[in-house]
C-alpha cells in the first residue's frame, strides 16, 4: 500500500477495486489517518483516493446497495467519533452525512436486507455500549432503535439468511461475553438466544452455506482461544465443532467460493505476544480445520477481502520485530 496502516477497513467495490480507509500509522501509538487508497486487482497496483473528512481507526465501512460506502465512528485524533461520511466511487470523493446519535468505536455495522445499516454496541466516551441505531441511505439520517440486552465491544454481528442479525460475544461487564442475541429489523427489538459454549471477544463470525454461523477464536480470561462453535438459526442453539490448530485473536475469517472458511494471522497478544503468520481452512462438511499456506508477514489488526476472482487480499496490520509496527505490505491468497 501507499501508507502503512493498522485498524483500517477494506471494502470491495462494485467495479472490483478495493477501498482501504483510515487506520493508524506508523507504529502502535501513531496518529490516526484520514487517507484512503484503492487496489486494482487487474493491475495489482495501489492509487490514492480522496482523503476522508476525518481521521479515524477502528471505525466501520459498509458497502451500500447503491455502490457508495458508509464510514461511521471510530477513534479520532482526540476522542471517539459520532461523525459519519459517505464515499462515492464515481467521483472518488467523500461527503459528510448526519452524525450518529452516539459516538462509538469497536462497534459492528451490518447491511440489512432493506438497505439500511444497523450499527450496534462498541465503546463510547463512558464505556461499553448497548445502544443501536439505523442509517437510512435514502434520507441520509440515523434513527435510534432498540438497544442490545448486553453491552458489547469487539463483538460480531452477522446477517442471517432469515433477515435477522446475530450479535455474539464481545467484551462487556465482567469480561468476555458468552451471551448472544438476535435483532429483528421488523420490530426493532433484540431477543436473547442460547449462550455460546465459550465466552470470547476479538473473535470472528462467518455465515456458512446453509445458514449456520461459524464463530472461532478470540480471547477469554485464560487467553487466546483455538476453539470454534456453530450457531444453528433453526434451533437457535450452539454446538462445538473442530478447534483451530492455534489460538488466535484479532485475526480475519473469509468465506471462500467453495464454502470453506479461510482464517489468517492474528496474535496471542494477551499472553506471549506471538504474531501469527499461519493460516487454516475450515471445512463445514467435515467440521474440521486443515493448515494451508502461511502469510509472508505475520500480522494482526489487518483486513482480508475476497476478490471477484476468488482470491483473498490481505492488507496492512500490526507486525512484530522487537516491538509493534504498522505494515504497508499486501498479499493475496489463491485458493
């Protein structure tokens, strides 16, 4: 990439390019970034795009149905942000939109079936949040909706095939959460579902073919987790599945075209500080993991984006060489 960055976002656009926004550089305490850049898979090259109106990291970036990208919240240079802005790929420019009702970072953002965006949880100025709100692209406005039943930061939110949103885990009162809940866009309310087997935050959640959700890794009180479990939306229950070969947190999980899930990188930051270069594949038919080709550079707080040709673009993140530092490198996994 043009710029070293960690805690950034990467979004596949309709024209097959990838928009990377914000983050932080050059090291773990470096300044937040307003810059954005585009990756062109056809030429394998990066080019600068228009800068965001505000520097931010650990924000959200959501591809809207009209091809634009909504960026919301995150940590700014001085504080947690409520601001939001929209990127138009036709002009390569950013436009301010209405701010959220509440400043938040480390939150989730989910595109709903009706085109609205559900933003939930995260951390605000006074701690972890239960609040949730909806962005309507047609009116460029935010509306407060029902709050989650538990405060969550570094949780996951997954749109299910039935249109409901599954929020799972996260860091909240008392540490890593086992609880999970469902948001119903029709009623604007949340309902509890069965607890996960393990409490976890900084984990991943991936929708599988058939509608189940794979939740893997993360952090619990004992450190980084290798365990994985499956959520069944029909029975609204959790069941254990095969564990990863290595415990990892702050990693990525990407569904591949053949139904498998690629897990990449991460770290054991809460224990020995190991930065992972390894990668594994989950086979939902067998319920098991196999090792696959590892990264050229170990990294966490990176992004992984599936390209239109089925490859997975991994960008930036935190590497380690006697200390934490931001990466500008990018690499592609070829299934």
